[in-house]
């Protein structure tokens, strides 16, 4: 969440930047400042009363030594009066602090200066394009038909066993899935990311720490009996490794990667654009996460973009990078770049990665800090990115590499699959 200091230093700037995300912050910022003013007034009164109580306590002892029982009793009565009043002040102070946090949790992160203005995905900016565009015959098949033809993925079985959006991967389809996971993990390891295998369910505190709560409850699967959540991305448990932690600055950056299945309810998603692997409720993904000093985070963001771009180049997929406009960004992000690959049979771009810098927004929720040269603690910057999400990668690989002989496996995956063509 935004720090209170950020809002107090320049509330008008905060309101203007929030407007880039399409968020009208005037009322909530005014309320936050009003509550903070009351909190400071109450705190000053509590501090004053505490000082007065200290003086009275000292005077009672002196009066008793002097034999002034009447004066001592009067002082004790005054202490009781102040303590009674202070209890009410402290209760109100705690209420102000609680309300302030509640309001801060409703305010999105500020988009950085490089974020273009816009209201929807139509206003995103294509920053870079690359990769070979495939030349397929006019009768090229979409991936869901290829999956049936070559017995790679059984969507109907998934509906029978669980429901729509939970497919079975079979035979060479399962091996391709596993090959991609291992390839992505190996590439992340070579790039200096330390692999972790996280829990696939998290508690509510972890959801609040990375910003899924209270913003995305409707998209998360909630295990109500235990009050746990199935993770929508490995970003959540991996970033929460650093919750309530003060890192020595010489240990930064922290670079982690993790494979996990991901669960998203995707409420309200329907229609032709969600057919096959285009949008699932359960899917596999390799995530990269970085914890950085603020002055290094944007260089780290470029490194992460280069890493994802390199994966797509090695897979031989046509790609482009979108710089998201304010209206299409997530609640928590300061800037986001989406990577999309070209689906030849569907004739459309499919998102396969989002790489984001959250600056101090998540770190403030997480209390993720480092100790600087000044011996003081400072908020870290957090970043993450998909490297990569599998379903649409699989869709594009199947569609773009189909030939009359079968589906050709990219060279970089063959040592993992054990075969070079699906026939």
C-alpha cells in the first residue's frame, strides 16, 4: 500500500497519478488526511497526559514524605481522572489507526511516469516485436483440434472429473508440459535465480501482503474451513518469504524462481476467446521474483524483460511486448509489461507473461525492508514476472509448428521431451 508519508507530502500529486489508473482518489485521500490529523491530535494529547501522569506520580511520593496526605490524595484523584480520560483517547487513537490502514488498503499503487494514459487494453503501447511469423496453410487447425487429433489434451475428461477449465494432459502432451516447466526452471537457474518449491496454499496475511486481498477475493479459490487460499501465482508465497523481514543491504538483490500450479476462478470469463487453453482455472507457471534496493529496481525490470524475451526467442515464437496503460494495469503495479505470442491458427495474440515493478507498494504491506548505510531501515522494491505461463505457450507451439507430418518440437525442448515431433 502507499505510505502515509507519500500521501501527506503531496496529496494532489497522488490524486493526479491515481487518475491515470482511472481511480478517483479525491474523497479517500481527503479522508485519510483528516483521520491522520485527528490521530496526531489524539497522540499529542496522550503524550501530554503521560507527561502529566509522570509528574503527578513523582509529586505523590514527595507529598507523602512531607506528610501532606491531603495533597497526596488530591494528586491521586487527579491521576485517576487523567487515566480515565486517557483510556477513551487511546481507544479512539487505535480506532483512527485501524481506519487509516483500512482506507490505505483501498488505494491502488501509483503508476510511474512511464505509464501511458488510457482506459483499456486498446490503449496499451506496443514497445517491441520479434520472432519469426509462421506460414501455415489455410486449413491450419487450432490447438484444441490438434490436441484431439494427436491425443495430447483431454478437455472433456477434465469437465467430467472436475469441471470446465481443468484439462487432462496425456502422453506426449504431458511430456511437453513437463519439458516446458523444466526448461523454464533451468533457464531461470542459469540466470541466477534461486529455485524454491513453495506451498500451493497461503493464509490471508500472505494474500494481503502481495495485494491479492482485499482486491481479488472473487478470483481466488478459498478453502473456507481452514481459511486458506489456493495460490493464483507463485508470486504470492515467494514474495511473502520476505514478509516482516529486515534484510542486510549486502544480501540484495534477492532473486527467486518457482514452479507452481495456479488457480484462478476467472469469474465472468466466457465466449470463443476462452476456448481450449486460452483461459483455464488451473494452469502451470514458472515465476521469477526479485527484491531490490529502490535505486536498482528499474535496471532489474529490464533484466527480467530480457529474460522473458530470451525464452520466447529460444522457443521460436513470434512475440511482442506491451507497455500497459494506466487503465489496464493491476491494482498493485507501478508499471507492467505484457508479453504476447502470436497464435497462427487463431490469428490473435495471446498473453503469456506480465513483468511488473511494484516499487514499495507490496513491501510496505509486507514490511519488507533492508538496513542501509545510515543504519536505518528502508522499504525494498519488489518485482515479479511470469517466465513463463504454460497454457498459451503450449497453444502457440502446437498451432505454429504444425506440419503435414506432425507438430515439430523446438530444438531447445527436445532433450526434455525425448522426441522431436508429435505424430
